[in-house]
């Protein structure tokens, strides 16, 4: 029985910025949209005024995350 010890070292993987940049930008845009609808969208600032109440839909999340509401 041999007790070979692996001496292989992990190699760093190069990730080109050009391939990841669209994903990073997309994640930031989606994050900002979510942030807006959960934390800011209400009253006169509401994007979808009228009968569409996104504020009411995310109301519990808004309180849970500590955004000022009412
Ligand atoms: Zn509230």
C-alpha cells in the first residue's frame, strides 16, 4: 500500500473582464431595480401609479429591511 501524497497545487483561473462585465452590469441593474421597487417606489414617486400597487406587494419586505414607510 502506497501512501502517496498529492503535491498538486490549485491553479488560479483567469476570468477575462470582457466576459464578466455584462453579467456584472446586469446584476447591478437588476439590484437597483429591486432596490427601487422595495425601498423607494411609493406615492408620487411610483412608476406604476393608479391601480397597480407594487408598494403593497413588497410592503412586508420593506418593513423587514427597515426602509421608512409610514
Ligand atoms: Zn408600511
